[in-house]
């Protein structure tokens, strides 16, 4: 039975989902704050469910030898070391849609409060003052809202703003013109947004490219009197530059729910009369907390029990329906990659993976990851299906994937082609009705061979006597042959053989095989 640790506060309903799905769950909601204790026990779990309090660092991951999945209840995963998790083969999931409405509504609420100075007016009135003329607000009707990051949350905020009769412009490099039209916004470049917007709201992840996207230079491009709202991530706005712009009056107001350092017990923006601050409340509604807790529990349980992958940061999604169908082809792809990898001794420049027939309609991204893992593992050792695409990219390998849905000789066929500085090598395989993967083509030579734990791969000339001499050599060494598969280009031409043996083939026996007259090359393979 898989075992999951919940190290942050989650809804009790999440615990019940795990239990109902057959997953053992350990609920320790205060553990996330104790890094040493978490590192001490993390090796006992297959899954880790967290919110924002738990920091999943490389030190913790070093101890997580059993961990398969980390589930973040919420959208932000900046408290998880994604590269280190990927290197360990750990799937990292989030719940990007569970708190989208809540966060967008909070941004709109802060915008309205900022426009009418509601917090300051409330404090003044409750202090017994009646400063009606002091709090002169602005209407939002007809004003321009600039949305930086128009993904799920940003598009909801845009929709609510349109309902308030605002004009909405959006900067998002990934927003297509068609999508912009569909949601009723005008797609613009960042400089244009800064110049035109009366209000700016940020809804983008924190990355190297978005860090301080609103800095002193950007603020100087905004119109005087702009108001800035950030309910996304601390660090998107240069807080010191914003404070200076507030003090000068260039920025009329700011409303922040997130800060560079949290908990924010002190901050340069605090105590400014035109600043509204809330303690990271974007997802803090009863509905949102319940939604993300249920969603992360369902996703993690599905993965641990069925192999289904949803909302993974570092691996393609695989539906529950896809998982059982995909499993034998994942095994096939990985073993085809391993076959090519064990024969490759020089630098790889390109990997081409072709899918034909029914397999072309499956989740080929997951299959490609499996093929790359098999290919790289013989050379690099600790490589897995999660880390393989990243490692291949880091090494400058070109990965090409092609699909052809029309079936040829086989209902499904996967071909892995590896291009090195010396040669091009390809191998093809399929899965028959028995569910076991097979090699059906090596270097253009047809054959039908199942993968076995220990095999001998030989290229030779198709001449009489080869099989007898090879078998005699192994017989003299007391090595048993389990299966023998051969194929050839033409009578007397190039041929290949895949031989399953019991146990290992000693180096001295392999040397004798290589010395046989017809043999061009011989090596042992392990699957």
C-alpha cells in the first residue's frame, strides 16, 4: 500500500480521499516547519502533500529515496526544488485551477478598495473622525486595466473587470490573438501596457524573466496616477522602486497580497497611506481551500494507484484511461532506447523517435521521455523518465518526434534512431496482443525477438556455420542459450543475431565470440 505524508494543513476531506483510494496517509500538519524532522522521516513515504509552509529542498530530497510524487495544494511551486525533484525522478504536481476564482476575486477586491481608499477611510471613521473630503476616490468604469499574465487567473480577473465596464489590455507572450479575442481583451506589448493602464494587476509566475518585471524603469513608463495590484508572487515588483514612486506621487496607490519575504512582518511598503496590504490571502476562502485539498489528493492517489499523471510540472499528463494502455509501450520505448544506448559510444547529436499506427494516437511525449531515459541510462547512470528530457536538452541533443497514424506491417510501431558523430543507428519494436514488447527491426533487418535480462547482440556475415560455431563456443563455456533470433539483409549479406542466455557472458568467452570468422561485432546487452 502506498504511503503519503501530509506535512501542511489540508482539509480533512483530503485524508478521506487518500484512504478511500487505498493509500495510507500520515497527517502531520505542523511538520513542514521542521526541516530536520521532515528530512529524517521523508524516506518512509511514496508521496508528499504540501501547501506553502513546507520547503522541499535538495537536502530533504537526498533522503527521499522512496518518494514518487510531491503534490502542492495550490498553484505556486516555488517552495519545491523542481530540478532536484526531476533529477530524482519525482513527479511534482500542483492544482492550478482550484483557487483561480478566489485569487482573481481578491485582486478585483483590492482594486476596488484601492480606487475608493476604503481601508484608510474605515480606520478614520472608526477613530471618530468624519473626513469626508479627505478620501476622494476614482471610478473604475471606463478605466483601463492592464493585466500582466493572462493565463487562468488573469483571464478570470479580466472577465470580472469587463463586467465592471473597464477596458482590459493584456501582456502575455503565450496569449494567442484568437484567445485574446475570445476573452475580450486587447493583446499588447509590455511597454504599451505600462503607458496606457490606469490600473495594473499581475498574474504571472515568478521566473528569471518575470522577476522585477515592474522595476524602476518600468514604473517610469507608466502614466502618473497609476495603481498597481499584486496577488501573484512577491518579487514581480521591485518593492523599493515602488515605494519611491509612491512617495513621489507618480504611483497613486498599490495593493499587495504577496511580498518578497514572507511572512512579511516588516516591509518597505508598510505604513504608506496609499498602500493596502493583506497577508497572502489570495487562496484564503473556504471554497478554495477545500478545492485544492481535494484536487491534490485525487491527483496523487490516481498516480500512486493507477499511474495517471495530472497537472505535473515536470512530466506530461497521463489520464487514468491512458495509463494501462500506455504501460507496455512505455516499456517498449524505454527498452528500444536502452538497446540503442548500450551500442552508442560516441556523442549523440540527434535522436529521432517515430510512432506509427495506433501508438501514434497515444501520449507520445511520455513515450519519448521513456525512450530517452533508456537511451541515456547506459552512459549516464542515474537517469529516469522524468529527468531524461532535461538531461538531453542540457547536452545539446536534438530530439525529433514524428507520428504516422496509418499502420504498416504492425498495428503499432516505434522506431528509435540515434545519430552520432560516427554513424546513424535505428531499431524498431512493437507490442503484440500478449502485451510483451518485441524488437522487430534492427538497422533495416527484420526479426522478431523478445527482450530478455541478458542478451548477446552480434553483427555478422550470413555464412554457413556461424550458428554452430557460436553455440559450440558458449557450450564449451557451459553457458546455456535460451532463445536464438537471427535476421539478414539478403543471402550471404549482413546479418544480426540476438541471443538470450542464462546468466552472464564472461569477457574471455565474449572475446572468443568476436574472434569467430563471420563475426563483425559482438557485445552483451542487459534489459
